[in-house]
C-alpha cells in the first residue's frame, strides 16, 4: 500500500534529542526551542515566534491575545480543520463561516466585507495547501473595519505571497498573528507541534506571558523584574526540548525536503495535465501572486460519487488517497450552536470533490507515474 | 553545583522513540500512547486515562468536562502552581482560594464547607509533594453540596490514600477527575507532559471527543459512526508518539525510580531529625492515611528571612535549594481580578518558609549527607 503520507526523518533527530538529554533540560524553552525560533527569524524574518505544542494551541494563543470574548464574531472559511474554529469557540466567540473561492479552497476575499458586523473581532484566513490567500484584499478590508487578521498557516511553511509593489512576503508574516503546524502530516514535522508568530509588536510581551502559564517568567530571566508571579491568564503552551530538538533537525533539512516534495508535485501536475485538458478533473491552480510549497497535491473530481469511486479504485490498487474537510457549516456542532449558514457552494464543492494524492519525500518517481496511470485508467473506464 | 533536580533517563527512551519512528506514526494516539494508558490501568486500576501535552492541559480538559461557565466558582488551595487556577480562569470561573492545613501545604478540608456557595462548581485539591489530602472529608463535603472534585495529582504518581474501611486507593482515582504531570521536575517525566484520569464514567465519552479536537474520531475508529465530524468544543490535547515513547520507558522503570527516591528521602528525614528535635526546623509530616512518594523533600524554616539566608548559605556551598509557590491570593493577577481574600496564614507560612532540597535518582548518599551537614552547620552559626 502506498500511503497518502509518510513522515520523513532526516536522521539527525536522535543526535539532537541525545544532546538535549545531556543538557538535562527537557522541559520547554531551552536551547533547541531557541534554535528553532532563531531559524525562523533568520530564514523568514519573523520578528517574534514561540513554539507551541500544536497549531491548535498557537491559534488558542491568538484568541487570548486578541481578547476574544463571548459575543465577538470571528470570520473564517468553512473549508478548514476544526481547530481553526475551536480556538475561538473556547473563548466564547461566534464563528462566521465564509465560502471558498471558485478556483481554490481559500477564503473568498470578496465575500468578507458583507460578513463584517460591529461584533467582528478578527478574520482568520487559511492558506490551503500552502497557497496564499488574497492577502492585499484581506488586509485592506480588515484595516477598513479595524479588525485583526490571523493567518492559519498550518500548511504554509516556506511559501510566499507577492503583494502590492511586488514585495514577496513569507506566509505567516502578513497578518497581525499567525499559526504554523508541525504535525506529522506537515512538510516539516515533530509528531505534534506548532508555532505562534507575532507580527504586530503590541502583542509580543503578552504572548510571552501567556506562553509561560500567565507568569512573567521571561521578564524575570531577562532581569526586568525581581521575582516572577501570576500576572495574566495563560496555559502551558510550550513544547518539551525533546520535541524542539526533533523539530530542529527537520528545519535544518528544510531546503532538501522542499525540493524533493516540489519535484513530485510537478511530476503529478505535468503527468495529469492531459486529463485536465480532457476535462476529466481539475488540477490545483496556484493563485497569481502565490507560491506552491508542495504541501498537498490534490485533484478536484466532477462529483462526490465520482471522487468516492476514484478513492475506491485507487485503494483496490494499493494507493491511499484522501478527501479533506467536511465544511464546518454542515457539522453537528456548528449547526447546533449557530444560526443556519447560507449555502456555501464552493466549500461544498471542495468537501465533496477534492482528493489528496500521496505526497512525501520518499515517494519514488515510478510510484508517482503509476498513480497517474491509475487515475488515467480510472477515467478511461468511467 | 548540586542542582535541586536532575531529570533521570532510563536509557530505553531512545529505543522506543526509534521504534515509534519505524512505525511511522509520530502524531498522537498511537501504540506508545496506548501502552502508557494500559500501564496506568494495570498498575493503578484507572479505568479511563488520556495522555495530554501537560498537566495544565489535563486540568483544562477537566474544566471543559465540568462545563465550567463564567460566574461559576471553583475552590482550590492558594498554595499551588498557577496552572491549577488558569485552567478554570480560561473557562471564566471565579477562583475561591482556601488555606493550607497547619501541618502540611495541602488544602484545609475543614475550611471548604464555609467557602461553598450556590455558584460552586468544583473543588480542586492538590496533593502537595505527593501526600494525600484528607479525601474522605473532601469527598463528603463535595457530595453534600453536589459539587465535583478534581485531584490535581501533578506530584502524586504512585502515592496512596487509605480511607474509610482501610481501603488503600491510588491518588488520582478518588475524585471525579484527576490530572497528572510528567514535567521534567516530576518523578516520572517526558520533558513536558500530563494525563487526565476519568473516574466518573459520565465524563468518559466526552473526554475522548474533547481530546480529539471536538471530533468523534475515536468512535469512528471503533466503527460506532460512519464518518467523523465536529461534534463539540475541544483542543489538540494529545502528545506525540515521540513523547509517549519517552514516557513509556520511564514508566517501565517506575519501581526502581521510586525506590531510589524514597531511599534519599528517608536519609534526609533521619539525618535532619535531630534538628527538628532541637526546634531548628520542621520536617515533612506524612499525614495519617497518606503515603510518601518521595517527590519532594522539604524543610520548613522558622521565618522567611531565615529561609532566604539558608538558600544563600547552601548556594555559597554549591547546593541549589528552592522555595515553592507564592500564594495565589497574593499574586497581581488574582488580586486584580478577584475580591480581596482574607489572610491565609498557613499558605503564607509555606510560601515564606518552605525550602525544597535536591532530590533525584542520581543524588549520591554522600551528597545527601553533605547537604544535611551544611544545614546543621547553618543552624549552629545562626
């Protein structure tokens, strides 16, 4: 069986975990945590980042930092993982779900203005498959209505957006806050892990406090206060040094990992292009001004039944392929706690018809070729 | 320098992390997570447990499971770590702080009844240094007022309470819910980690859902539902298999670790007993009906200035010793968000005068002897 994902191990993970053990500092915020923070500062220019135990937890830090309260509204796409919403649900917010664009699963920036009310606190955008949302339009509408923007950059490591003035910006550096994932399904992984990025300096000091369980421990260690104490709400958001050491090994191999993934992505795209030309399926469209970080290779089928037949056909040929999110607006929890949302046809299209193909570093060129031949054979037999 | 703590490594951690990597399942809820759960079920009879990324997160799960709402009150000791309170603060609760007993830092069970109001949702008890609170009295007052009991068992692994009818129960198995810590400072550790224990069966199914980000994924994998979906609030509470593999190695060495720690604890107690008899300091009193899990060896000095002089004296002799919590009732966050609490003299006594001495597996008999001699020398010179 060719699985849809196979987490890649660089081989250096052990060496760094061993070193962390020898340091006898295994709880959070030690040497490897700092090395990971520095990596992101150096490579992408993130001014302030904090590793977390998951992207979910980074989003929870965003919700606390934005002081989201019961009654506040937070706008986000329906086509996303439950964590995007849960982080704000936990602070009592109402979630206002937006549709995807027609061309890709990202939030339809043009639909946002009509969803903003005086209660809107934030817009959360999700860069699906690591491809940038229309950030200029989103930052403009947020700015006009004085609301914050959080980038759910779970899938968006090492991807970029070229905005006004042809300035290329790393995803995660554009919104006021951003959250990354290092779950085993991601390009760079440590099993479970995440990171908060703080782009708006007003949140930097409080982020450190919330990260350290609501204490001013960081300021204490910098010698800014005499003793540390309970000064705010917070949680235990920081991952262990075991986790950070593992992650650091992955980060050092980032370029090699990205190159390998992009090669496979390109092979899929080129090999399946004739099927798109024959109108059998749609291939991912990298939006203008976006880059592709080869996080996901997906195809969009013509209908849910056809997509489900293709999943079965591939499975019978020992290839695992996977659909992605059911739109949150159709979920039992959302419909049970929120007013009925109008239909979101693009989100529903991607829920019903999108299919993720195997994509990982160790996937061989021959395997990608075979998977493409299977898909062509399926469409011949349909 | 002899540090107050030095996390112990069994040596098997690597082998299990390596095996987890070979399984290619590094995100949560895999083989090692299940092995850890089974360990606790087999050894302590916990019917349902769920590893978490920290004890803090396990306490947050408790707050969600108990449906704590703004306006609810939660009673807990003032002499505890901020996480005990934060978990309930995040759900909007008011924290009602109780005093410690005179004899040890645990909550004064006799003081609880007077703190209960119609708004009380739960009582959180903390088994300080792994020594049981007066659980019969606490369960009785909770039962009489129909409130829940959460055991903050962060420090309480492998410790027991002998209640009515001479029944010996493991700590963490008595309240409706309990939370353990595997932070590097604990007897059994994985850097950062924790566990929720569900003793009241009514919470078992929902706990699984909240743990899996508010989805019914666990029921899906058991074949109870056709597909999994968003059904409740939740978060990413589960630790990676890297973390669980590390923890499993530690658990397998639990008896050896506990025996080694208890030996050192006993050596401290016996060697320092003459100083207690000379009324120079107080030694830990293991409460009737409790066991000692040798998590902390502490002494109680006569005053804060004397305690602080002893810290300095030991430091000058290359021994690290540490005070513990400032009472939460004196913290900036608590005093800024809650009505003024009456004085809590016992909590203040332990905040001011308690001192933790080095205690870890690799601490040598000779080192314990030297530390005791230093303390005696300090009292001779005072």
